């Protein structure tokens, strides 16, 4: 039986198993389950991580499961890259799973839910398997509401709809934004009417805000957003990629009249026609070429990246490439 993250967490109140197998590449969900397990298991310290790409980690783990401790101490071990170890080591681990230590919880993690590797199949048959794939878009809201409930974060449903819509169904981004805004609002309920004030307090500017301003050719707001993003730790290369995706989508939309997301969120894609009306076809193509040149320039020179980016934004918004 494969458990969802939510169901697996709920079972922790009744029983904690000694062996878990997390299958799926959503790192946020993996950590979320591990944090809840650690809290319920009442360990004195943090979980110990073993990377089986490192021979020393394999040796250390095998010593831990084969040794006899004179003093009972609860531990949680997290194992990654299990498929890379030798057959003898795999056999030793599978033998241990038949009779695991009572004070040790071992969590095996595989990012590939569909892997046909025999070791994963063998572990899953002896473990409680938890599906840590990113939920389908129609399940994102349900999962976020569950997360907010157990963390006692009170959010207006209308606000929740908007922030999910604005962040392209990415769980870690959605949760991170809600937590930042909740803290900025002094841990009080976030109402829809207070969104603007809260966002200003938390300086919650995301790359898609910059794309929206550039699409509208709003030079003043674009520069304000680029400065806020840089102060918030955003580096230039990802922003160039985002801008490239925007203008590439505009170009395809202009010629094919079809919808292409290219990693853009729903707000940006829904405004695509409006953005296109602000740009000529040759202008869009020239901007795409300039973004490629800018990418090479930033990677190959020591010039001030922030200044180069600001100059590029000004040129785009003022129609320099038209």
C-alpha cells in the first residue's frame, strides 16, 4: 500500500514504523514528512543523513545497524542514493529490514517514483511507502489547506486562491510565500482586503511581477522590481531565463496564436495578448537575441551584473530594440 504524505503523517499518531520508503522527487514533501516524524518520534537530536554515493557513509550505516548499543537512544537515519551500492551491502541491508532495531527509524528516499530497480521494490515490500511526488494541480489547493491547518495558519480562502494562482502550482513557493506574509502580518489571519498592505510590508516581489511590468513596458515599476529582487537575493541569470521565456512565448503566440507557458504562471500567460500589443514582431526577436548575448556576457565578464540588467530593462521598456 502506498500512503499519501497527509495520510502517512496522520498514522504517526497511532504508530511509528521502523522502516519508511519515500518515493517521489518533491523535496519539500520529503522534508515535511521527515520533520513531522522527527517531532512524533521524540528524538533528542536531528535526523542523520547518509549519502550512499560516499563509501564512508555506506560503511558507517552498516556499522550502525549491525552494532549493539549498551544504551538505548532513539535515532532517525535518512538514506539517499541507495541504488549505487554493492550487492553485498544491499543484501546486508535487506537482512536488517527483517529485524530492525526498535529505537531506530530508517527512511529510504528515492526520487524516481517509477524506478524498476530491484532494491527499491524489495525495500517497499518491507516498509511503509509514502508518495512524495508533487501533487497534480487539482490537488495542490487541498494539500496546501492541509498544511495550513496542521500549522495553524489562518488564511482567507480568496487570498489562498490568488497566491496559488500566482505561483504556478509550486508547493514550496506557495508555502514559503504564505509563511512570509503570515509572519509579516504578526501571525494574524490574512484577509483578502489586507493583501496589498501585507505584501508591501514583506516586500513580496516575485520574478513574475517583473515579467508583468516589462510586458506592459512600465519602466519605472520594472526598475523598482529588479532592485527589490536583487536585494532579496535573486541572481541575474535566472531573471534572464525568465525574460527569455516571456519573449519566446510572445513570439510563438504571435505567429501561432496558441498558448505556450514555458514555465510562466497563469497571470502572465493570461495577459500574453496585452503584452504582445506593446511590442513589434522584429522588436521581440531583437530582444530575444539581446537576452542570449546578455547571458554570454554575464557568464564571461566581471562587469557589474546588476547594472547590466538595469540597463537592459530600461532599453526594453523604452523601445530601444524596435
